[in-house]
């Protein structure tokens, strides 16, 4: 484009001299003719010679439309570094992606970036942003025990804290324990015999616990639990293992852990008390424990991509916003919060869950890349998200990636990984080789295999190498 501008200011055959010179010659000829006519008039006319005023001709000015700017704007810059080959890798299947200069906001690379698509666990970054806005970084999720003195009946009331631990040996460092609850119950009841235990998971509809688009293998292998407001250890069979089979009744498993803790604490009648699932009959709190702050929960869920924690934060955020905590409320919740707090265009979002496991979630890659600018800049408290993102070749789900020729970008990429059966995704920030700060979101969609991860790493490394010279070609 700069070449076109320079050519426009030069004549086609005059070696670059300004086109206005012929116009000057014409003006000189006209000026000479005027002087000849004035001389003839003086010779013919009697009397004193009239004064003749000659007005100097103004210097010609260049055509503003053809002026050449001293500095070519960045938007018109000719960029020459292409990642087209890496973006067309067959391992990426149907590819969509965006790269944005985080400083200028300019989209440097786009492949169907405005098209909403499934995100995999990249969606957890949106869930974290919503929770930080609605709940706040210091909020804690509370589990309570209610009961009235003399009745012999207590209720364990879930508040959406999946980290409540049955043993204290948990993947969630610093988690509250049922043992603590049981000790408080003993202090409250004294020698009053316990006859009835109610397990209350009605913080949201207990039946709204599994989306039809989720694969049940996520549950049996151990990646995801049913979404109930009352559970212990994310409903893991092994509380100390990140990936551990989950049950078909998280509420009952929590009840068993609670009864066992009551017996250990010496609560009279705990071993024989009747246990049912339902709604608490008393509002009097006799014991309670709280989770780590939301900021800490986010730092636990993002590096390991914890699906259960993400779902809990989504549902609790819905309740705190005044909605009913249902999965159906999430699209409205996310659209409202991501628009009002973060100023993003949410018109094309569809949110089925908080974890990204559903193939029916739909978020444009450019949307994610623009959210990542605020994450990078720590706006609205989103530094919590940036600090928790896996780092290429260093931490979290990226610790074992960016190997071989891609190792040049180790430590330079902070990004959330994603994987479901029909998509591999990666989105975050890049500290490019030339010092440019970039944000990006890449989706490999369709018939994808595990090798899509390496292809995503290769493409991201190519972006790292190009920096601000990245061409949208």
C-alpha cells in the first residue's frame, strides 16, 4: 500500500517531478499575455499612466488526496511472516482460530474467528471470569449442618463446595473437612442422641446434575462427577487422585462420610440414625465449614482442568446472580456478566455447562482472544486467571508439551488446554520472540486425534516466532 501511495504522488514519465509544473508554465503564459494587453492599453490611452497591480500567484500545493504520510499506520503495515502451513495441518481437522496484538487490539490472524464453536475446557476461562465478577475473589462456598436442640435430627446442607473432604487427604489443598463439621455437631448436641440425618442438596434442583451431551465415560474413568450441591472430594473414589472414578450418587457418598465422621467424633446415635435425602427442616445452623476463596479454587481448577470445580462455580454464580442455579440459566448468566463487566460482544455465545465438556457450547475464537487481553492485563481481577494458566513446557496440562522444535516457545505461552472427543483447543497469551504481547484461541474441530495437540503446539510456536510480523495469509 505504501508503494501505491508513493506512485500516486509522482508523474508517469517525469522522473518523479511534481505534476504541478505544467500548471505553473500555463500560469506564466497567462501572466505574460496580461502584461502585453496592459502595455497596449497604456499606449492607446491619453492622460496619466494608470497604476497596474500584479497579484503574485500562490505557490502550488500538493493534492491532499495524494499526500504521503510520514509514518505508515500499523493497520496498513505489510506483514510477511506466514503461519498458513501450520494452520492447514491436517491434524487440526476443521480449524478455527484468531491471534490478536494485545497492545493495539489488531487482529493479526483470523480463520473463521467470528464463528461460534465448541471450546472444550477453554470454556473454563470464561467460567472463572464469571465467578470472579459475580462471587468475587474472596468469596467462599459454605457447607452447613442445621438442627434444633432436643429433636435429635440434623441436616447436612450442601452449598456447592465440591472440595469438602472426607479424609483431609485431598487433591484440594486446604479443603474443609467433614471431621470439622462433626466436631462442631458434637459440641452442639452434647449427649443428645442423634436419630435422623437429612442430606440436603437442594441448593439447585438435584435432578439437574448431568447434561445429555456429556459422555458417561467422563464419570466412569474419573474426569467428571455429577453436578450436585452436596458432595465430598469432588465425588472421587480416591480423594487424593486427580483422576478417579466417580459414583452415581455423590450425595449418598457425602452422607456416608458424614456419618463416619460423626461416629468418630462421639456423637451418640450417629451409627444408627436414619439417613434420607431431602430438604432441611430447620434453619438453625449448628455447624459450618467453608471452602478456600474463589481465587484459590480457580488456581486449583485451571492448571488441572478440573471439570467438577468448574461446574460448581458456574452453578453457584447462577444462584448468587439471582437465578436458579440451573444449567439452563448459564447462557443468560455468561452473556450478561461477560458483557457488563468485561465489555465483550456476547451475542453469539451459547453456554451449556461450566466445564466445556459439551459439544453444544459455542464461543467464537476471537471472543476468547479478546477476553485474554484483559486476562493478560490483569483487568477486573483477571490476574487470578493469568497466574493459574498452564505454562508451555513448565506447568499444568502444558508441562509435557512444546517439545522438540517447539521447545523454543517453552515458558512463553500461558494458555488453557481443551479436549473433548470432537475438539482439541488451546487459548491464552504469547510473549513473542520480538517482544510483542499476543493473545490467541485455536480450535481443532471434528475428527481429531491426540496428535492434534502437537499440531496446536507447532502453530502456536510459529505465532511466537512471527510476533507482530504475523501475516493473515
